[in-house]
């Protein structure tokens, strides 16, 4: 892999660098100040801010804010990629044909550009533990969530809200609705848990109920939302869950992908 780095290039220089990189389908990483306009299945405008822009060789475009793991704007692929200077603004356009989607990044300052070519990654992605396995392990070992917890059901139907991962009763006889996430939980996970709890309360107005979100970590917005909704969080210890799963598989003499990877 070869890389070229450009520190604080003037916009005319950045334009030439991006044009060459786009035409040769190179990977581009750019730190810049920009605003973003999107037109397609919806329409959005993102005001000026300092952001990370990534353009991949397959035409995927991602715009990241300084916080959070998800891009604020993105294109999964681009049929057309272009960069052009318009006065004091460098305009980067990504156009998708089907469905038609246009992402326009209006750059006013470039702090750095990294261009990479010849990246190779042919490794196979192997999922060693999935969310269903984690949920089932917690069903068998509810003490990992809370001592004294007794599981009543998994995948409990709660009206139009869907199916809660685990329905249990705690040591004080209160009902507990539990949502399990394999990765860092965000606001969406909190909202999902709240919907489950709200439906349970409507269907059982006299029953005391708690809502617990179980995940390896929480985003800051998710933590604030949990406090606002008076819901609870329990940290998921993935290493302990993996150990339990491996012990159960050895006891039942069932091979696992994880044990295979360890042997190889």
C-alpha cells in the first residue's frame, strides 16, 4: 500500500488531489470544514462544521462528525464522483443512479488529505458469537444480569412494539423487560426498550415493571436517555459469556467456530 499525505493544502491543490484520486479509485481520507446537502429518498442540510470525510475505492462516501461511530451522511456507492472549485468553496459530489441520490459536500477549508492506493484485504469475516447466542446464555444464566432474577420467557411478544429479548421477574417480584445488544448501544436501543416497557404497562397497569438494557457499552446520548426514561443499564461481559458458551459446548461435545479458530 502506498500513501500520500497533504497537510493544509490550498483548495485549488486539494481539488487536483481529489480529482486524481477519484479518477483512479483511490482511498481518500480528508479532515476538513464543510457543510453537506443530501437529495434522494429524503432531503437534508447539515451546517458548517469540522468533519472527517472518507471516500472508498468502491465509491462509498462517509461523512463523520467528531463524535459517535455512525456517519452523519453517507452514500453506499457512487456512479459519479467529482471535485470542483467554485469560488472559495471546494464542492465534492457523489451521485448514485438507482435510486437517484446526490450527496454534495461543500468544503471551505482542508486541514489534511491522505490518499492511499493498493490496499489489500481479503480476510474472511467470522462471527464468533451472535446476539441470539448471548441472549440464550443470559436466559440460562440470568445472574449475569442481576442476582435473584428469574427468567419467565424469551422473545416475549409485546403488542405492536415487537418481541422483547427476555421477560423476567426480579427478587422483589417485579416484572423485568430486558433488551440485549451485542455492540455499543445507542439511542435507538433505549427507545426500543422504552416501547416494550410502555406496552407492558398499558397491558398490565397494576404490575410494577422495570426495563433493563444489557450491552457491552453505552453511548453518552443513550445514557442520558436511559436516565430520562428511568430505565436501567447492565454492562455485558462478553468474555464471560464466551467462556460460558465454550464450557457448555465442551460439556455437550459440540465444536464451535471459536474453538476452531483457537486451534488453528
